[in-house]
C-alpha cells in the first residue's frame, strides 16, 4: 500500500470511539551477552501469544503476524525478518518485535498487539514492551490476561522493574518517573535494584526493594494497593486499584507514600530540558 492509499482509522473522524490502549514495560538486567536471558525473552513471547492474543482476537478472526527487527549497535545494522521468535534472540539483536493485527473494514479500524524487546545503549539491560490497541470497551477482557502475563513472567524471570499503564504510557526506555527526575534510562536501569524506577497502576517491584519495604505483608498493610501478589523470585506485583479508571492522583499519592523509602532522588547535575511549570495543562478548545 502506498502512502496515498493509506487509510486513516475511523476514530480520527469521530465515526467510532477511540480504541482502548494499554502498555506493559518490563526490564531485565544481565543481558550482555544475551544467552543468560534468552529463556526469559522466549517466555515473554510465549506468554503473550498464549494468553493475550486469544483474549484480543474476536471469534472467527485470524490475526496477521509479522516478526522483524534490527541488528547492530543502536540498530544501525540490517533489518531482520523471521518466522520464529527464537530466531531473533542472539547477541547481534538491537530490537526485535512480533505484531499481531486485524482490521475491521467498514468503517476502517486497525487494531494490534505489539510484543517488542530492545537493548538499552550499554546492552546490559533489555526492555520488554507489550502494547495493545483494541476496540473501545474491550479492555476489561484483556486486563486479566495481561496481569497473568506479569505474574508468570515475574515468577520465572526476576525482572528489575515492571509497570502496566492504561492509555498513558512512556514510549521509550525511560519511565515517566525518570523523565520527571531527569534521570537517563541507563543510569536509572543500572540502579534499578537499589531504587525503584517508577510506580503505575500495576508495578513489579524486585526482591531487593520488596525486602527493604518490609515484604509482602508490610506492603499490603499500607492500604495503598488493592492487591499485592508475591512472586516466586521474591518480588511483588502491586496493583493500586481494582480498575485502571480508579487510579487517580489521590491514589497515586498513596502509592508514592508507600514506596517512598525506595524511590530515587532527582539528578541535580542533569539540567531539565523543559520547564513545564509555565504551561497550563488544559486544552484551549475542543477538537
């Protein structure tokens, strides 16, 4: 399809509601060379393919699947395509992705799941990302499967940090907290077992920080979380509210207070690129 033939989604024109979106980011350390974490990278794909894709796909629909990525330092090497996820798991990889997608033709609505991994600049860390765009009103059918992916992955792979966000998500390897505190992604990732990289509606906290917070029972006792699930690797999966829509600024304050002992300070030597205090965070007009 040429650029001239490309269709804009129907929600751009207000013909249907905007899609539901959710995103997961998980971080693994000790990834250079990649061989020690290759089983975890395979598990990431297997869990998404086995749990999330069936919940995402409407009855009678077979989603299109595409696997591709880039090799070389900072992804400057060749584009790689493959039929199997495991074929991309080698030390040459920079980023690697699998995308499942389907379309509703009238009015035109494209939806997708993207399962992606990429290495941070120093290659010691790998960021795993799941992004799901689904028809409006279907998110409640996906969230149990996505939470189960987090739990099973956390049981098996010992991630250094993880988060699940709805609609509002960080597009790159910095967390939102990194951005607020002016922390480089690699600096934050290197310290991720000494300082928590963020907090969201659902947060994976590694074992080292869980212990400093007093353990599972102490986190439950804070009242900041509706659910704290112990992971086999010693960490926890902490969910702030029953539903994402209930995760308001007030609830985020409670989560912040509960996690304060392990949150990082800002970097005083890194200048802020933007001063947001002089921008009014309110739309000037309706679209």
